[in-house]
C-alpha cells in the first residue's frame, strides 16, 4: 500500500500521508522532504505516480495529507495530473477527508468546478511562515496565500493553516489573515533541521496562542513549541 501512517514531523491532525504527485518546484531551502530526496539521490522535481490512484483508503475517518512529499498545486505540476488526482478523490467511497495543502492556493481556483463536487471530502490548506518576505523560498508570497485561501473559505470550503516553520511575524497582520482564512485547525512549529528563518520571540508566540484560544481557533503545537502549551491558561 502506498499510503503511509503519519508520524514524526507530520501535522498532528493527519492520520495518513499519500503522494500520488511527488516533488515540488518552490525550492524552499528548509524543506526536509527535498533534503531527504537529495540524500536518496532523487530528483525533487514533480513526478506523477499514477498507479497510487488505485490505493484503497483506510476508511478510518482520519485526514489524509495529499502530497506530504511535495506540493501538488505548485506551478511545476501539470493540470492533467491534478485533474486525475481530484477525480480519484471524487470516486473514493471512504469516510476519510483529504487535506490538499499547498503554498500556491491561488491554483485552487483553476480547479474550482471539480473541487466544488468534492467539497465535503476535502480540506484546503496553506502554509504561512511569516507576514514578511520569504527569501528562503520561491513560493508565492504569504499575503497571496492568505488572500486566495480566504477566497476559497468564502466559497464554502473547509480550510487548514500551517504556521511552520514560523518565522518573525507581525501579529496584527497574521491575525487579520487568520480571520480571513477561518481555519478548521492551525498547526504551529519552528524550523527544526535547518536554520534559514528568524525564529520569533516566545512572548510573541504566546501572545498569538492566547489570541487564537480567545477567538475559538483550534491549534496544535509541534514538538519544538510544546513547552508553551500551558502558557495560555493564565
């Protein structure tokens, strides 16, 4: 089976990972998936593993993270690959939810008609590391990501937000973006295995966590921020 049980670095909301489309063209310097690919001697350019589309889903009511080893909606992935993937989700009869996570949510709109047909089977997600520029990545700007995921939210889709690796940010701006996206869940973590981002001060992170809790947003802290779990109770 080409599904993998989620573990280790993976989003805690996710039960399984699934990679019919593998690789990415964003060239994020901190990307652990690309680091692994290079260690294995593999090209990290997008590849289509079409035979994965015949996988039987676990039917265990968990989220399946589609494209954990890449970005399914990066510009380097041909439209026809994405169409085939979305149609396979449409045909799936399991009770799983498919997390479509990308740093290029503007491209969701290119497949709006198909996504609308599977709206109850998918959660649309994006990653936002900072409210400033991202010199460590060629992905679309973070303000663009917030804007276009917010558009999909307004069109009735469920959304998800990853703040990882969280770098320095303007809290007022980030709050505004989160209100726009209104995510089902937020996962927050720092850069783990590389050192390309400027880590924010803990007091700034605590302030954000208190705001998330006060405004009813569900969040999960990754291991490197788990020590802040009790700081929002006062």
